[in-house]
């Protein structure tokens, strides 16, 4: 049996929406798809302060450019995350400072942040691993007392909550991803979220090549001109059309993924994997995830690699995840040593991800469980 790691959900109405956009509007400018997507976000999430971007990376670049980082300014980032936030800080002129994570949710350890603070610290990144929220109460209170900006890297956290609030909306800035591998995908795409309407004008300038084109399209000015440094972060109409159909199906997608998550969990507990040294996923009471990932932590790196290779032989596309940033070649150039952030290193060595997507069948899930349990050694 072959079990693919990811398959994109295919809403029945996606081609109708795409066809309408292709024939009805200029694909490069704001149009019906943009308006529909914005209304959908407002109605579903109550999110009014959003700009649609080419990726979450673009949204993060906007956030740190709007912070006006100066050379030497530092931003705290969990080591166990994708490089986008670190790249965005570097591109904005700042310095990323890598922090360790806690081992239950693989999110930044809010109890140890003082270890990495310096007089140059300007902000902190909350990356919600697998769509499971960081301890945002603790993080926001700490950042407020320190006077730091909070940027939510919620690339994996669309349609997930912390204490009944949508991830990406709690910090000063937020970033969403709609990449092919995400729960809700338009191939490549993202969203930049900001705290209040007063930020819109400056963000819009940056978003559209440093120009006031948005004002021109709204017929508020007769022409538009270069106002400041910027770039082209604007998401095209076809991607927005695909995204409309995806987000209209968000509740269904989430429920299917939740059922897969629960089937994995129940069977692994029944098989006694925790007694064999495996750590299964934990969801804190205050988190309402979107079930972006299913993973388990193996007893050690050798066991993880043995299982990963064995499952691949069985036709199951099981994968590791991030190389912690401090262990990467770039992290080494920035002066980090392997032993600096021990939990990030351990998680990077032992985390094993399993297939989870809406086209996964119960037969495939049971096959994954049966093969993994059979291959897992007692420790």
C-alpha cells in the first residue's frame, strides 16, 4: 500500500470560482476575488486588518521592515522553526537570536526567554508549531512589560485558536501561509495581519512597491507615485480565487484532519507506544488546533531514522521536520554551537511526522499504525 504524506483538498466549487475570475477581471489587480476573500475573512474570523501576500515569508518581511529595525537590533526566534522569520529579520537589518523550545508542544519556551534578552532586543517571534498555540498569555504579558514587539509566525496556524482567539491576531503582527503543504492551500500565498487600521497605509505602501497604488485603485487620488522603499508582495487573483474555495471548506477540512489525528492517537496509546519510550502529541487545554501535523517523538535519533526508513520501504511517506536553525550551516555562521539549545536539538533528532490530509482513508491510517508499531523496538 502507498500512503502519500500530503494531498491537497479539492473543493467541488473551486473551478467555478477560478473560471469566473479568469474571464471577469484583471488578474494582476484587486478585483472580485480579493473582495470575496476579504469578506470571507471578516465574516468567518472577524479579521479586518489583512493584506494578501505571496507567502508567509513575504508577510514576515513586511512585519520586520515595518518595525524599522536598525543594525544590531535583535529579535528572539525559536530555533525549531522554518527559516522565514530569521531571513526576514536579516533582510530588515536586524539580528535573529535563537531560543530554545519546550518539549510538550515544540513552541518557544516562554519561561526561559530572559536568557536570550539583551539591551538590543526589539521583539520576539511566536511560531505556533503544527497549529498548536504558544502560551500567548505569558508571552504577551512578558513582551508588554519589556516593551517588545510580538510577531506571530502563524504559517501553520490558520483556523486555529488560543483561548477562543484566532492565532495570528494576538500579536502586533501576524503571518499566515497558504502554501501547497498547508491545510488551506492556493499553491503559494500568504496573509499579513496587523493590529489596527492605523497601520494599513504604511503596510500598503510597503506591500505595493512603496507606492500608494491602493489609494489610486480606490479612486482617492488621480495617480500614484513612489512614496518609500517597498516590494511587490501582492497575491494574484487566481491564487485568491483558489483560496476562497479552500476557506469556504475550512470547517470540513479541520474536522477530517481532527478525526485522523484522533485515530492515530487512540491506536498508538492502545499499542502502548508511550511505554516504549515514544512521546505522543499533546494539546494544551487553552489551544484549539487545526491539526496541521501529526508527529511523535522517538526515543532517540537512531530509532527515528530506523522507523523513517522502514516506513518508506513500506510505501509510507514518513518524514522528519526542521533542522533547528542553530544547527544549520547559517546558524553556525551566526556563531551557534550544537549544545547551545538542547531541547531544539533533541526534537530535531527525534521528531517523526506521519501522513495527514483529507484524502487519507481509514485503511491507510490503520496500515500506517500497524507498520509503525511493528517496526518500533522496545526500549
